[in-house]
C-alpha cells in the first residue's frame, strides 16, 4: 500500500533547517510494509498546503504530515487541514487542559496564543503529546479513503508520538517488507552494477539499489512478500549472490563502517596499530579509532603532523636531507613498528592542491600501510573538496589493512 510524507515549514524550503523527519518516517513505514512513494516539502503557504493535502489524499492510503503545529502565526497546519477537507476547527478540551498543565508545571502562565494548539478539525481526533505543547491530529477520510496523521516538527516529539500514539492507528498493510544493506569499498557504482548484472534490474523482487556516500558503495536489498519468513528467504538468497560476486569488496552489512571492521579484526587477532597521519587524512583515522575504549585499546601510537618537520627527530636522516617525504615516513614508520610494539602502521602523506589549465582543482596525496611483511602505498589523489578527499583517503588506508588481515587470519 502507498504512503507519502509532507514536511511543513519555510525554514525547510529555504535551507535553514534539514528535513530529517521524512527520512526517519520513511524507514518506519517501509519496515511495516508501506511503500513510500513521495516526499513533499512545502513552505508556510496556505493555498499550496491546501492543494498538497488534497492531492496526497487522492494518491495515497496514508499521509503523514510534520510541522506547523506551534502557536505562532505561521503555524497554519491545523487551519489548512480543516480547509482542505471542508471542516470547522473546534477546541479540544482535553488538549487545552494538558497545555495549561504544562505551563503550570513550569511556573508560567499560558499565553493566550497557545490556545490555538488545542484546535483540531471537527471530525479529527487528537494524538496526545506527552512531551510538548503541540498535540497531533488524526483525520480519517472516507472519500477518498485516507488516514492522515499530523505530528510536531520537533524530531524528538514526532518520533515518540509516532511510536506511542500514531502507529497503532494506521491501517495494517498486507505486505511485509524487509531491507538489508550490504556495504562495499573499492568499486564505483557502475563497476558494482556491471558485476551484479541482472540483480540490479528494475522490477525485480528483491530489488537491489545502489548508493554511494564517502566512497562507500551500499547495496540495499528490498524484498516484498506476504510473510516475514518469505521476505527473509528472498533477501538471504540475493545477499549470498552479491557476496559471491563481489567477494572481499564487501566489508559488512547494515550501518557498519570500515573502521568498525578493522578494529574488530585487530581485537580478534590481538594486534596493535600505530598511526602517523599527515594532512592527507588529517587525523580522521585516529578520530574514528578512539570512538570507544575498546577501539582505542588497539592503538599503540597516534600522531598527527601538519608538516614533515614535526614528525620527529630526524636531523641526520638522509631522507630528510633529500626532501623525500615517502622515504621519511617509511623510516619513521619502521621505528614505530619496533619501538612502540605496533604490528602495523598506517601513514598518510602531506597533501597539495593543484589547479590545471581548465581550472579543475585536485587534492594530491598518498597513504601507506606497513607491517612486518607488508609495505603498500596507494595514490589517493582526486578532484573534490578537502573533506571528501580526507574521508576517502582514510578509508583507503583502512581497507588496505582490512584486506591484509583477511589473508593472515
């Protein structure tokens, strides 16, 4: 069955705030068997809001709306909802008592303007908000047949209202949906699609979608069936095919990150890691590997150097005298392997920004992975901004170590 989500607020359409509610609600609905076919973001425009509500109700069995339930003059979701479906606004006594009680508990007198938050369309019911002054609204339409749920725009209030009040009021879907996400590193989107062949064709069940973010390619496997067990069977078969086709390019599932995997490998093999990060990774690896005490326990040494002169004492080093940064990094990395009792060292180079004759900006740098029987260097130069460059470089270094640890486990 079809659903759609409408986010209200000029602060969203002008870019001052990001709409995270629609993304969250889509995940919740999809998990319950609903196909979310549209997201709409609309400014505080009365005519546009009325039209969008009416069109959404014609298209979808469930419509969820967030935002515009505050007490200020630009909060017109209640008014436009009533207007869209030919209803009068009425004051809900229980809601008014709750709002007044909230102000009393804060030793404040309720401003008269907050009284509007107790209004609802005459045939609608109220979704109690135990965590704020903005009650939600549940409107059941018979022509067209549609359930409309309206919730506050504040994410914390919206999420609790959805789970505590609204989800039980939604019609049950006769379709089960299960989505699995497989995470890969080392391939581009087009390469992944080529290797997977017909698995990514539209109209299949399960459907395989490909998305790229921070150089990680995620493959979402979505199955729809009449039972949860059938969904699980369908997704399991496709997951197995993907893993067989992509092999070691796959590093995990769900929301797992490369540094989670590498930290887990180091823990399992009782290995230690040292970091020597230049501007190419800018300390990202060290930041990631100190997220938890368990991860940090794998770090024998972590150093961020802004330039070569800050790596350490090396006045007598021939590499330093010759200005050979790669040799200098290896020299210092080898010392870390012996002096800091590290099993591996991840290093990243200084970085430079170049601009070619066409004005194309390119970040240039390299990463190196060292171990007792390991010495790998990779150029990570790319066009794009510094943040993207650093994230990709850090993941490249981690992935080199991950692949080595897979071979020696």
